[in-house]
């Protein structure tokens, strides 16, 4: 395929000039990274909203409460995806935008390792959800909304992502994003950064007493996580060497 030359393209420069331009851009990118970290730290200090209603969903195993969706973990992220009668593509496909979000979701085992569960929710019956997941290759848990959950949490007309935390059987809403806020979601980090506990690594600015573990040490292959297991000694050595190398660089 041939493409026309862009009429207003940037200039073509030497290697030295290109490196200089990149260094100038890098200053702004580093500032953006630090601003993003600071914003996530503010989210961890957001007030909590108690969830008073008893919501009921349909899952692969039958009825499930909001508490059940946590799957025993401390945090829950629920993305409201539009797959139901009236949505363009029904019944063969879900909303195109919601499907792009689903395609971006990283392996959920990494979130699970941070005591966090990700769930998608729609109003389609479970038989249709199972069929769609198989066709599209999606593996995240996906439940059916049966009551006013979507209306109560701001996702009855458009997609959105709600974050929750629990203390025992008490559930609290901690954050909510929608619209363009959802387009960046999908990575393990983007999800953890909207939760009340964050990435739970020692470098983060979190309130005193929040769970934190050494940076990188908890990382694992997605099929190798073992609950409460000590970090792999070899990986600890590798990650510490990597950290030392990064600290000596000027572009991070």
C-alpha cells in the first residue's frame, strides 16, 4: 500500500539533532510520570463511600453478591461493558469500544497477586457472555447485572470502571472513571493505580500502614503465582541488579 507524503510533516534531522530533541521531550515525559504518580497517591487518600445495598449478579456458578465478586480478595474493580439487547452488534458482538477495552486487559493473575479482582459486568445472560468470551478469547470473570447496580454506580448509559475495597463484609466504593479515563485501562499498572491500595510497592507515597512490599520482588510468570509464597531468590537478585542499573541512568 502506498501513502501520500504528509504535507506538514516534521523536519528530517541528523542523529545528533534527533537525540537532542528526544532529550527535550524526555524532560516533559519524566514530569508527566511523576505527576501521574502524585495523582495516584491522591487517589489513595480519597474518602470512601459505604455500599449499603445488597446487589445480586448472575455468574457462571449462579447468583453472586457484590461481596462474592471479590473472590476473597481485598479489592475489586468492576468494568461495566455494554453487551445486551439494544447495543450495536447484539447478539453476536459487544459494544465495539467495550470490546477494545476487553482486548487490552492484561492477564488478571497479576492483579490477583496484589489482592485485587477484576470483573466485567453486562446485562446479557450468562450463556451469551460465555459464547462471546470463547469467541473473542477473553478470560476475565464476567457477570450479569440483574438489578440497579449500573444505575447506582453511574454506568447505566455509558461504560465505566468502579473500584471497591472491603473490610470484612463491609464494602466501600473508592474510585470511578469513565469516558476517556477508560481508554488507558488494561494494564496491570493502570488498574492498580485507581485502587485504594495502589501498586502496594515501597516506593509509593501511601498512607501509613498500607500494605507495601519491595519493588519488583512480587512479580512472577502469570502461571506461577503461589499465595503467600516468598519471593524467588534468583529473581530478587536479578531485580536488585536492575534497580541498581536504573538508578545510575539519567533517563528514568
